[in-house]
């Protein structure tokens, strides 16, 4: 009986130990599983952060390669998802500098295009030069060289246009001076004819009014009375007859000259020039016109026909 009781006790102890060991093992397995799950979650978060950072960098690089509003906006959105504040700040700083550079590039392009369309406008010329000079980034080197060349080409076109205007203006000035001199000579000729006619009339008047009437000469005789000495009287001298004056011939009157009418003044005609640029950028002379409206109409006609991208009208005189 004692042996049987002892055996039961031993069995009970063995079962208790087994249950205890099983319980401890289960707890350790659960703890180990929890630790593994936590590590997996941490690794997953880290991987996601790296992926977000990678996408943000890719978006920024794409915006740098193709600078436009859409790509810059995409880069901003991608950077805003980066949780690492240090990395996010670094990317935002790069984007800010890049955005400012893009704005300067856009402003320079617009200024140069405006100058190309109106190469004779000195204000637009200076604006284009100033805008291009602000492109100081190494990334702007190629664009700056390209825009500088366009400015120089437009400067050459403007100089050519000014030279053409100066030649046309000089020709017009010469024509105006010749016309004025011709009018002056005509006026002087008319004045000289009138003066000669007046001098002839004065000469005729002097000739008619300058005759002096001549009185025939004659002598008076007086008788001498006789005297007591019976002296013979001296005979009176025979009077010398006065010569008959030769009449002064009456001059033939000179007819008054027909006065020369004043010359009709030549009306002043103003001239306007037209210059334009072809769609290929070539400078062309559009000719001369007698009114500003006619020159503008010709420029608009060229533009409507697609033969010019821009034109300019200027007054020659």
C-alpha cells in the first residue's frame, strides 16, 4: 500500500514538472514572437522611410533636368513626405535655390524674346542685358551663352536698321535743301526784275523833266543925243541873232515790265520709313511712305501675310 502511494506521488510530481516546463516554454515562445514582430515592424518603417527619401531625391533630380511648374510641384510634394527632418531640410534648401534659378531663367528668356521683336527699343535692350547678367549659376552657363548670342544678333540688326534710317534721312535732308534753294533763287530773280523796271522808269522821268528853256539873246540900243561939238555919232552895232536852240528829242517811253508773279510754294511732304523682321529673324527694309498710316498699313499687311514677325515705323523728315 505504501509502495503504491509512493508511486502515485512520484507520478504526480512528474506531471506537475512537465506542466510547469510546458508553461514556461510557452511564455518564452510568446515573448520571442513578440520581439520578432516588433523588429519586423521597425524594419518595415525604416524601409518605407528610405523609399520615401529615395522618391523625393528622384523627384528633385527630375525637376532639375526638366525645369517646369509641374515637376517643381511634384518635388515639393515628395519632399514633404520625408520624415527625417535633416534630410527634408537639405532637400528643401536645394529646391528653394533651384526654384529661384528657374525664375531667373524664365525672366531672362522673356526679356530676350521681347528685345528680339523690337530691336530698335533701347529700353528693352537694357532689360534683356540685365536679365541675362543675373544668370550666375553654373547650371545657367549654356543658357546664358545662348541668350547672349541672341542679344548680339539683335544688336547687329538694330545697327543695320539705324544705318538705313540715317541714309534715308540724309537723302531726304538733301532733297529738302535743294528744294528750298530752288525756291529762294526763283524769288530772287523776281525781285531783280522788279528793281530793274523801277530804275528804267526813274531814268525816263529825269530825262523829261530836265530840259532848260533858252531865251533868245537881244541888245537894247540907246540914241545918243547930239552935242554942240557936232561929233558924228557912233553907229550902233548890228545885233548878233541868237542861235535857234536845237530841240531835245522826246524819249520813247519804256513800257512797264510785266511783274513776275510770286512762285507757288511747293507743299511740304513728310516721308515715313518701314523696317521689319522676317519670321526667320532677318532684317528687311519695307520702303518709304508719304504718311504714317500708310506705313503702318503696309506693316500690318506683311504681318497678316506671315512675312514678318514684327515691324517698326519711323519719320524721316
